[in-house]
C-alpha cells in the first residue's frame, strides 16, 4: 500500500492544487477540508509540490502555533527535496531563528544558495546583500558578489 501511495502522491498533490486554485465552491468549508487532507496525504507520501504548498499554507496561514511549526517542518522537507520556493522560505526561517528550525546562518546561506542557483529572485537579492556587506558568517566577497549579480542579470532580465 505504501508503494502505491508513493506513486499516487504526485497525482493527489496535483488534484489538491487544482482544487485549491479553482473557484468552484471557493468559500466552502468542506472543500477546504478536502483540499487540506489531499495536500497532507500527498505531502506525507513524498510529493515535493504538496510538501511545499501544504507547508506554506500551514506556516503562513495556520490557525495556531502548532500549525505554523508543522508547516515549517513540511517546508524544510520540500526544500531538502529541491523545491526552490521552500528553500527560500526555510532560509529565512533559519536566518530569523524560528523555534523548531533554530537559528543557523550556515544553513540559511546553504538554502539561499540552493534557491538562488535555481533563479529565485529574492534569494539572489539576499545573497547579493550578504556578499556586498557581509552577513550570515560571511565577509564581503567581491568574487561572490560579481557571481550573484551576474545571476541576477541572468534571471531578472
């Protein structure tokens, strides 16, 4: 059964995302519960997109602190699986020192670089700041600054 769910997870994630974006029954509580359950099942079975979207929903729109914490955990899993948006968000959480994540400048830099290498504009902007003025345990570095400015012109033009 677990193997079947691994294969179905991306499909469930796609279905949840489609329902989430749909205007059908937009304000329906039942639809909301269905979408969140679909996202959770897909995320728990490894769908990167579901991990990212569900993590964002829980962390930024969750009703209480436990939802926000669970969202941060899902975001980290999505980032570790290569999701660009989740990598940027988890980098911010590492930089700010979110309770479950902790404060870790090295991890923040790692996830900013991961997102920046895939063209995340805000991650690139943050990396330019880091290498221009120093930060996240890094000194100002003209070579890295030039590299990230080149990435910025590549992705932001």
